[in-house]
C-alpha cells in the first residue's frame, strides 16, 4: 500500500487554499449580478407598463371619437355630425393599427351605414312626402337609427377586450399567487362577516 508523502499533497493544498481565497470575490460577483438582474427585471416591467399605458391612451382616444360619432348618429341633426364624421373617418386607419381588423372593419361598416343614413335623411327632406321614395327613406332612417342605438349600447363591450387592465396585472406566477392569496383571504373574511 502506498502512503502519500507530503510533497504529493502539497500542490493540492495550495490549489484548495487558492480556491478558498477566491470564494468571497465570487460571492460578491454573484450578489452584484443578482442585483443587476433585479434592476433589469424592474426596468423591463416599467417599460412594459409604459407601453401598455401608451397603447391604452391611444386606444381610448379612438374609443372617445367612436363614442361621440355613434352618439351623434343616433341624433337627427346631421350638421353636428360633420365634425365628428371627419374625426371618425380619419381615425379608421389608426384603428386598424391599434385594434386590428375587427375594429377597423367594424368602423368602416359604421361609416358606410352613416353615409346611407345621410342619404336617407336627404331623401326625407327632398322627396315628395308619402311617396314611395320618401317612405323608403323614412324606413331606412328608422332602421339605421336603431342600428346605431344598438351599436352604442354594445360599444363598451366591443372595445373592452382591447382596453382591459386585467392582463397587465399578475403577469408572472408569483404575482398571480399573491393576487390569488389576497382575494381568497378577502373572500374568506367577507363570508365570515356575513355569518
């Protein structure tokens, strides 16, 4: 059996002692790296929140234009629609970028329907009363007013999908778990207080 002599053990002792001397420096580098990663993660979340807020503000601006125009279309005074029509019509290309084709196509359809309503209103004003053309214009106006009232009632629902804040919160599993715990705790307290 071979015995280890002191000369063969010495290089390993020197290597281990040098490695041990480097542990504090490695630990400091690890801590600094973790702090930098935390700061980067926080900056990412702030930038993502800023982007979502900017997107929301631009979408809300379109929503307000649409709300005003559809509201104006339910009224029988076409002169008030002229200004809102221009803003509505000019916002359609922007809506395609901010909302996608669903809202952009819907806005284009509403624009076409409002043009039809203006034509029907013109027919009511300029056709001989109770003629076939006049009666058709009255029926078209009534149908289109009902359409715009229905669309106005469903406008918030139509836009809610694109303007919901729920997807901004709890985007990572830890946030979702904290949110769930808070809600479970609150619901438990409210159930107990009702008893």
